[in-house]
C-alpha cells in the first residue's frame, strides 16, 4: 500500500493554522511543516547576532528581527533565524504578520539543516527581490558563508557571490562573532576588544 498523500494547505488555511497554534510552521508549496525547537547553543548564537547587528545598525533605518518574524518568499513562508529589514517595512497582503522585504538573512546551520539551508531554503530566499545578503553561521566554530547578490543575468536570475570567514572555535568564551552591515566584515576578537585575527572584507 502506498503512503497517504501529504495534506496541502491553501495560504488562508495556513494562516488560520498559525493563528491557532503555539508552534511556528513553514509553508512551502502547500506543505506545512512544524519547526523544531532550537538548542541552547543555537539560541546563543542567534541572540548574539541580533545584539551585534542592533549595535552596528544604530542610527540607520534598518533593524534586526528574531526568528519570530515570518518572511514571505514567492508564495511560501519561512522563519529565518535573523532577518535585517530596512524601512519601510513592507507587509504581505495575504498574511499581514509576514514581511516581504528583508535585506539580509542569517541562518545558524546544524548537521540536520545545513543541506536545506544551503539548497532549497536558499533557493526560496533568492526569490526575495530586496534580499542582498545571505549568511550561514556555524554555532560550533567561528565560521560563516556569506552569499551576496552581485547582479542579474540575461535570464533575469540573480547572480550570487560566495565568501567564507573562519577563525577560532566559537565554543571558547573569549571568542565572539561580529558582522558589519556595511561590507559584511568578520572579526574574531578577544573579550578585551583587541582583535585576535582580522578577516578580509566579505562581498
């Protein structure tokens, strides 16, 4: 006997499900998937990114948002770990709680999500016209992959460039990840604030 067909939801059905649920769900091609809880290390890394980006963006018309912010990609919906959105914040017509214009997205990768974050999810994020930067960050070491939009090809597909940043292990209490909104520079720094190692500009 074959497997039963996966239930497909319309966007209004998905919106109703989300409104009545305490669990967040992704919506991809009509399929609704409940999102698993994050590990303490994952939460620590994403909280650190938000704190750093909030400081870096002080005085600019942009701000970081946590994974509670729903982002629309084409006809689908995701909850990135960290999103940077600049004013004006544009809401989705069908689900007003969702935003359609993030300029940058961070995802903290794990063995279970790494392939999805690099592949199918990134393909969804590339549908966002305003998205300029996509950064994958490792919670276990100071390592990041930064993808930046460089232009459009003749077929109107986005062209993206990749750069890699790496350094000491993030598990060390003396190390921290810092990203700069302008140029996406990465540093590994001592807790004293003195740079231990400087990495070249990304993008």
